[in-house]
C-alpha cells in the first residue's frame, strides 16, 4: 500500500492505496480484482474501441482504460527502478526479475522471445 501511495497516488485519485493493493492481491491470489471497499464496488477495464479511451464512473463501478492503467503502473515502476537501481537488494535480485527476454531463457528456450 505504501508503494502505491508514493508512486501512484496522484495518478489514480479515484482509488485509495488500499483499493490498489486489494486489486493487486486479488488478481495475484484469487484471479479477481479484490474487495474495493473505499470508492466503488467494482473496477471494469475497457479496451480501446474505435480510437477512444474511457475512464469514469457508472453506478457503483469505475471504468478504466486497460491500456492507460497498465501504462501508469509501468511508468511508476520505471521511475521507482531508476531511483532505486543502485540499492544492493535491487541489484541482487535483478537477474531473477520477470522480464522480456527476446532471445529465450537460459538453456530452457533458445531463439524465441519469452517473458521469464
């Protein structure tokens, strides 16, 4: 929650850090968006349609552009990484980071792009 508050608070003013953390935990552990208790009861992610990007509230649901939501998270992660890349704990874990590997992964997969 602290990371969300520091890195995403200004981007998603509709969501509290608790909402963001619940969404993260819900997806990772239960395959759903978690229990959004603070601002609305459901999050709906919309894909771009005819060049339009959506964001807003309808009834008790909040509608997010999936593209913009992911972009905001990845931008926040990149900024955090740039500020923390010299941290010994970050450095020690970089080789195990899930990332795009265009030429495969170790001896397991060669010549094919993977995320591993």
